[in-house]
């Protein structure tokens, strides 16, 4: 009897195992180009194909590799040395961030992008990171039956985030001419605005500079989009994760726009000051969006990291006072511009395939003329080169790949070595 009673609960659990939600199962079953490339670059795949991991050159990483500001590192060190402040950083912060850090971020935005920028700490909600904040904005803005408008191509994570919200329809508008391999968003500004007025999406999500194309939409395009969003009662959200990584000597006008009822932006310190693992992001929006984020974050992340907020606020104050932020960002952007130029030239020399010239960001997209997953597998098996298949970014990249020069900014020679090796493998094949 004792044995039977002990076994019965285990048997019962096997028969009545609960199922996870349909929304999460949908996300799990959705094919991801990032997941695909991680599988291809796994140790098991290397063993199977007899690839030596130390010879593999990767163009897949969407991360930066320059040094963080010395003043930021000093801010962390100073907090660690001060027993009182270190104790304080172990406490909960307010749900949407400390007033000090929110005020410092507002001052940073005005300092870098426009002294007349209409923003204050009350327009800012700090979160765990820009990925979490984008997902939270989708939950706040979208109801079942609403439409989310994405350009094609667009960052591959957006559809996966939207898939977690039941009943949301994703609509796309092509901004890449796949036949001529040209970014045509600016040429199609009026068409895009008309598309918005016809489709009436609830949320329009752009990225500037864009992932995966590294193009920077013009102010005319963004203004036309915002005007149409106002007409149909939509939110225009711009993901500014790469906002500081642009070249040409001048930021577009809309980089200095403050938040409005229909205009919300998402930001991160992960790229410009290499805080990839020191996760912190923020949203700039009107009061109702900030209040909604406060409510949703209280039930999810509870509060952002206090140490990172303290260090970032200290660094911004010091950087503005000593005028070191602008030179640091200019030098950082220049390094990625050199890496971008090197990548484009290597694509033309060794692959002889069309690619876009980046205007910022960390990427270029290359038209291969071969189904992207197939090309990525051949690149790794035959050349030991990791690339990201383009299909997950939209239909316009189904026969294309994304190359990232971000991780190779300190090792530009590898850009030539990797693409020369890939070009030779393709020729031999």
C-alpha cells in the first residue's frame, strides 16, 4: 500500500501534465534566423563538419566591440569604493528609474542631439533593456485585431515579439528594391504614408539606423509617416538602438524631436558605450505611455538595475561638464564607418555581389541570388565563415544575407580574410 501511494502522484503528474500557453508555443515554433545561425555555429556542427572553431570568422554578431568610455568605468569604480553608495546601489530603484538617471538622460539627449529638444525626466521611463521595452510597448499599444506595420526588411526580433500578443496582424511595406538592390524608403515616402492611411495600423515600428540595412530614413520619410500616423490614430515608434552610430557629420532633424502623443522612441546604452551586458534601456514618450510602462514594469521587471543607473548618471554629468561625450561618440562612430567601408569594398572585391553602403549601424545586406539559409550553410561548411540568413528580416532578403562588421572593428584584416575565403569557396563550388 505504501509503494502504491508513493507512486500514484508521479503517475498522476504524467497523465495530467499541463501545457504551456498557445502564444508561447507559437513563438517556440517560429523559425528564427538567429536561432538557425546559432545552431550552425554550435560545437556539435563544427565537429560534424570537421571545422576548427578558432579558424571560423563570424559576421553574424549584432554587437559592438570598441572600448567603453574611461569615465564610465571610473564611475563604476567610484561607486564600488564608496561603501555608502555601493550599499545604495543594492536597493530597489523606482519602477521606471531613478529621477537622477532620468534627468541625466534628458540632459544627454539635449546635449548631443539638440539643446532645444523638448524633453524632461517625466518623458522618460528606464527599463531593463530596449528589447524588453519594445515588447512592453507592443503590449501597451496593441489589442487583438490591431495591425503592426513593419518595413520590409525589418529587425527579425519584432515579429517574434508581436507573436506573443494574440490576434495582432503584422503588415509589411517593402523599402528595399530587391531587383536593383537599392534602399527606396525615401522615394516611397508618399506611398508609405498612403499605405498607413489605407491599412490603419495601430503601431508603426521603424529603426534608425536600420537593422539589418544600416540605412538612415530621411526626415521627410519620418515626417510623412508621423503625419499619417496622426491621421489614423497610430503610434509611430522608432527604435534608436544605433542612434549614435551614424556618419556624415550631421544627425537627421528627427533625432532631436521630443516625444508626442503619436511619437515614441526606444533607446539603449548598449551600443554607443558598449553596455551590451550591462543591460539598460529607456523609452521617451508622452505621460500616458510613461504611466503605462510604470504599471506594466511593476508586474514584470519590478525595477531597472540601480547600479547601472547610478554609473550612467555619474558618467553623463561628468561627460557633459568636461565635454568628453561628443568627441568619444564621434571617434566611436568613425571606427565603425571605417569597418563598414572595409566590408563593402571586400564584398565588391571578393564576392562581386550587390550590397548596400551603410549610413550608420553595424551591418550591410548582400544579395547572393541563393536562398539565404542554403547560402549560410555553404558559407560555414566550405569557407568557415558565419553569416546571418536574410529570410527572417522579410521577403526582400530571402535571397540575401546580413553581414555584421561590429565585432570586427578591432580586427579589420579579418574582414578581408573572411570574405576572400568565402569568395574563393563560392568560385570553387
